[in-house]
């Protein structure tokens, strides 16, 4: 396992990082939309029983290396037991691998554990999870957590948060544990242009290798493939699919919105898999990530999408969403003229951070909202069996 350093005292845990250069600098990273209602902490039931860390294909006491851009090859002298991750994409991958949840995320409020309610026998308790972002991100918090691995892209840390440099990252790796990860949830960061992105399943496979649980990854790969096959006949032909606008609503009575042009990254996977027609893509409205600007109701009326998908409300139940956000649009003098509002086609868009389980839940939910799918599109029992290692 991760032992104390040798006599040279340079590192607390043994690992080797190389093969890629970190992209430091002061480029502005993605900031969260200014208003975000996703602050409710959800405390679920205890997690599904997991096997001891290290169960899988390889001897848990043997050393091994896993490579991923931009960190290169990282060598482990034992399977990590405690971990920290950057967002709910990686946290959900850990759940799929049967691990205990990470001890910390950037923002725990955006890890929506209520998604697991759609799967009997699976629940996650995040009540003890720490938010790394608390008026910035401090090195002290990493030191206090003392995790065995930090599942995050070091370039995200350096470019998104003030006060972080390659020297600071190196200090955390030296005194605590390595960083291992790639920013996969979106593809708009200028500092990510110089190294590859990973798909959700590619990133999941890398994490499975780190925790030596590739058997569970393979089980989910099969579940994912079958889900895609079940989804295909649900998606109408191009001419029959409605035009959809994805926006982030500001507040419970939104009159301004951050526009999201559907792009790459795991945060848009469910929309791509449903072959959604993007009403904003050819409208002339610029993507939020390029402008950091909001649009008003009048601009949205000019686009007038058939369906309006709202981000920023995943902490609400469907009933809460309809009784607050949708009701406010219906009562608004201008917004009530939107075709989507008049036809009752306003839905939650799904979270930014998706892993192999939450993507199944969100894609199935949106298939019902958009296309009226009635059937169950993935086998819940297979999911639980894979999480528990019954593969």
C-alpha cells in the first residue's frame, strides 16, 4: 500500500509521473454561471456494499502503472484506498467500480446523488463529502484530506483557480499523492487544445485500471452497448426530431439565460446520444463558454425553440421544477409566448457531470421527455450486479 517515504524523504507515496508537460499559466478557465441553485446537499442511504479496495484483475499489493494525458505514466505501489475527485463524472465512475465515494469534490452540490434513486438497490451517501472549492481552493485542504490519489486534471486546477502553479501541484504530489485525470466534461478550454480528450468510457476505463477493477468496467461496457442498442429505435429520424435549445436558467424565475451550444465532452453525451437538433447552433447566438454572456427572453424568442432544456435545476424534483421555474415562464408576459412554454415542452436538461451510471439515468429520462419513450432502456439489476462485482 502507500507507505512512508524512503530515507531521502522526498515523497510520501511512491509514484512516477512523466510523459507530458503541464500547461501552466494564467489563462482564464471556465467559471460557473453566476447564479446556481444547486446548493442542496442530498444525503442518501448507505452505499451499496463494496468489496475491499484492490479487488479485481491484479494483486492488490503489486506495483503497476497507468498512463493518461496530461499526467503521463503514474506508478502505484498498491491500490489507492482513499481518493479525491474533481466532479461528479469521476465520482459516479467510482460508484460504478464499487468504491466508497471520494472524500471531496470541487462542488459537492453538483454531484446529484438523487439520480441513483432511479435504481433500486443503489444509493450513495455524500453527507461527509467535502467541497474543495470554498472561497478558492487551498493546498491545506488537500493536505488535511491526505488522500491516496487526486483524480483531476492538474491543468484544470492551475487554470481555473487563482494561486495554483506547477510548483504547487508538485508540492501536493510530493507531500500527499499524485494527480491523475483529464478534464473530460466539456471541450471548450483553450489550455486543453494541446492534448487529447477522453470519452466517458475511455476515462472510466483508465480509472478502473487505477483501482484495479477492470472487470466492473467491462461489465459496464456491455451495459452501455446494450443501452445504445435499446436507444436507437427510440430516436426519431432527423425530420421528426424537435429543435432544442439548451440554456442555464438564472434563478427560480429566470429572465436571463446562459446559452449552451451542444458540443463535445461528457456533459453533452446524453444529448449527442439522443441526436438532439440544436436550435442555438445556427441561430447566431454565441455559446456561453466563448462569451461568458447571458441572453434575455427576447433573444430566446427570436430563436423560439420547440423544446427548452434548462440547466441549473437538477437539485429540484420534476414537480419542484414545474411549480417554480416552469410556472414562472408561463406567467411571464414575454416568456409565455415561447413555443416550448405554450406546448408544455420545458424540461430539465441534465447535469454537467455524468459518469457511466448517471448517464444511463439522464439519457433515459430525456428520451421520455423528448421522444415519449415508455420502455425501460437499461437493466437496473445488471447495474447493481456490476457495482457489487457480481460479474
